C-alpha cells in the first residue's frame, strides 16, 4: 500500500507544470499556476490558455510577476554571488503596429513589491531612487521605446540595468535579425558566470540557443545582491501601450536553465476577429465622400467669390475691363511682396500682365457705398479717356463686389518726393526738376481746359508726381478724390487733399476748383526749388511755413538763398527765380488773384515775363492766420495727411520706386552756374 502511495505522489508531481526545487524552477506555461507558485501585482494576470500577461493595451500601467519564494544567490561562506541561468519565451504585441509601448525586464530584486513607476521606468524604479546603489536591483530590459533621458541606443534594444534605468551595457536587437515589438515569440537566455564575473544575453526566434550571445558585460554582482533575492519579471506601458507576454520560464542556480521548447508552449492569442476590411472600407468611403463634398463646396465657393459679376450697365463703359483672375495672377495673388505703397484710396501693387508681359501698377480701391458705385465706375470710364503725355495713363479697371481695381502704367522711378526730401540717395539736377515742373503744369492745363469737361485733380503734391524711365514727370491720381465722394453722406463736408497744399478757402467752402489746384501747384513749385516740404514742424518758427519763408526772403532780396543746397549751386538762376516767384503768385490767399494754369504754362515757357513786383501771397500770419487755418481744418475730414508734419501719414500709394532703372547721367547733368 505504501509503495502505491509513493507512485501516485510521484505521478502528481510530474503532472504539475512547475517543478521547483531550492535551486531551480520550470514553467512550461502557467496554466493552473496559483498564488503559491507565482506572485502577481499590477495588471499582470494569467490568460485562460496559460500565458502570463504582464500588461494590456492600456496606457501608463505596469505589471509584476515573481516567484513567491526568494532564492539563495550568495555563497554563505565567501559572500560571492553564485552562477545562475534563466531562459524564458517573451512576446511584445503593440497596440499600434511599429509603435512600441515601452517594454519588459527580467528582474532580480530584494522585494516583490517594487515602489516604481510605469512608462520609461518599466515598473522597476522611480524618479527619486533611480541610480541609487541602495536599490540592489538587477534587470535585463527588452525595450521598444528610445528614451533619451536614459541614453537608450534605439527603440529595439536589450540592456543590462544595475540600480539604474541607464543601462550599463546595451545591444541592438536588429543585429540578430529580430524585432522586439513584432508580436512574435522570442526565446531569451540570461546567464551569469560567477567565475568570470560575466553576464551574457542571447536571443533566438526558435528553441536553439545561439553559440554567440548578443550582449555580454563584465561585472561582479556580489555588491548588488543580498543573500536572498526574488526573481521574476516587470513590464510597463506609457502613452502608447503594448501587451507584454511570458509564454514559459525556467531558472537554475549553478547550472544551465532547463530548456524550453517553443512549439510546446502556449500559443499567443489570436487578435479578436473584427470586420477590419469592412470597417476600413466603410471608413475610407465615408472619408472620400466627405472630402469630395468639401472640395466641391470650396471650388464653388471660390468660383462664386472670385467670379466677375458684370452688370448690363458695365458693358457700356470703357476703358478696357480686366478680369479679376487676370489681375490676381499679374500681382501673384496681391502678395505683400508686390506691394508698392498704401494710401487713402487703397493699396498699390506691382504686376505683370500674363499675356502681354507689360508691367503695370494695380490700385485696389475699396468702395463700401453701393449707392455710388455706378457713378464711381462711370467716372473711371471718363478718366480712362484722358490722354496726355504727362498723365499716368489709366489702362483699365475691374470691379469685384465693393472693390475697384484700377490698372495704370508702371512708373519705374517712383514718386518725385523720394528725390527731394529726407536725404535722397539720388539727387535730381535742376534741368530735370524744371522739366518735371513744366510737365506737371502741362498736365494740369489739360485737365482744366483740354478735355471735354473740367477735371479737378484735388491732390497735387510731390508724392503724386511719378517719374517714368526717362524721368519725365507724370501726374497721377487725377480725379480719384472726386470719385471717392460718390455715395458719400451729403451732410458731411469732405475736404480731400493734403495739409500744406490745401487752398485756404477749401475748409470754408468744401468746394474744390481749378484755382485750388493752382494753389497746390504753387506749393509744389516751391518744394521742388527749395527741396523741403510746404510745412516743416521741426524748422524754426520763421521757417515753419515754406511760402511765408520764401516771401520774407523775397522782400529781403535774398530769394536765391532758399534754393535746395543739394543742387550745389548748379542751376539756372533765371529759371529758379521764375519758379519761386510763380510759386508765390500761385499761393495767393485770394483765389481770383491766382494765375490760371494756362498763364502758369506761359510763364514757365517764357512767353510772358513774371512781374517784377509781387503782392504778398496772403494775410495769413505765423500766429493768427495759421492757427485759424488749422482750426478751420479741424472741423473737416481729411483723406490724406502729409508725412512731413505732425498731422498724419504721407500717402505712399504712388511710390513705384526702382533705382535700378535710373540713368545716373540724367540725374547728375550739369546746369548753368549762377
């Protein structure tokens, strides 16, 4: 009977999947293994098919599994760590293919209850004790995330960790043709030779142990280990997750670990059957349909938005009507890089017409009043019929809802003010200055008397005089001030112009006339000859208003003292005196005493002599008259202000400057010496 009981007991022991003695253990799977044979914590659990699952596909979790009893790993006499060997089959299945969720580690520690963190700490250590020699922990990590904090070599490596997450030695698993996060079983061997103080780690996709280990490291583990230590595994997930599996495990002290046969171990669970193809197909179809609908919507929105809505009355209006797309392409989409200037009437862009390759200036004028839009466009048509060699030619236009795009000849050398004020890089000689003055006078005479109806410019000034390639003066922005008033509130008095060029009667009457254009031309004459603005706030009190300063010098017989010093005395004295005296005559305070533009042209051409004795331009004194003038301006609305004063910003919209096209020979020609 006793013999029968012994045989039955031996049979039961053989049937138990774990064979544990003092110095070894063997798990050929973990089915029916209870708490007495394996201690687990965290999310670690044993699947129904006998696989130890340390983590699942949840983020920032960890799991531990240790043999419940500690092993005697030191020689009790010498204190030397004994040789040991472990073999285990692992598998890492990431939640997202090719994106690892950290890793697992074969672990020998002083406790089964590790005070650790997940993510990069793999459930072994935490931020406060990492690197402490008092940890007494040894691990071989199988890591699928490259953590730069710990100096990881890549996201597919094996590392030997002693008391720290910064590996003492590591190796690229790709060197043996394996990928840890492939989701396939990998057999690993961790051996320690106490005679050689050598740790070696080997990996294989099959049950045969390689002859050459993947990683070796020389170290004496005696200072690291206590007499008894717990042996097991730790794993963790981070922001991304992976399921970490142990399919089988063996361990042996002072000898090779019992071999494991991958074919006899539990198989990894198959992914839950999902109608993946159907889901992907439906998802892609929905995405394509939504994307197509959005694309069609955007296409029609842009088509409607950019469409040129042409009303019947517009077909009767000239000059040439450009399409919006043509001008958009010419200006490269109205990019800021093509912006030439900006002023009261809108922005000006440089453009090149796509078909003719002609360079143009495109002025974008905002006009919010729908009431006056038709009159606005009609006035543009009228301006488009103006033809004069000293006017900037309006080539065409385009209407797009509330915006009007006006297309002009491109003036290569920009505006006149760039050559007169603020230390210009290039100095215009007197010959060209006088030629520009005569050209502008001729253009104003044409506007006032040479067309079928009187056209008042309303904003004659240096920045609205543009210079072509040969430095001929051309008057720009003619008629725009008039256009801008279409649709305005009739009860609002709009005084359009620039301070210093405004005739004194304008703020009182609010009505521009040819005489007010003459007044502004007088200011232009003086600033061209003197090289300074009509009002200079930083000047001395007696020099504040240019026309008053010129009058005082005229009375003293020293009018030539005010000639622009940048001319270096190279000028025609007779012509300069004509220009200065004519500037005083045009600047008279009383409109009827100013000459007409026809008379101005005759004076400049020398057909008529300028009077020897002049009357004072007006009764505006430095104190009372000028202050009263400013007070009258305060109740009015100004569209443009002079940048040369404290009252506003200079109109930059006509500045089409290109010094590369300026012939130096023209700019520095010699004039007569006085």
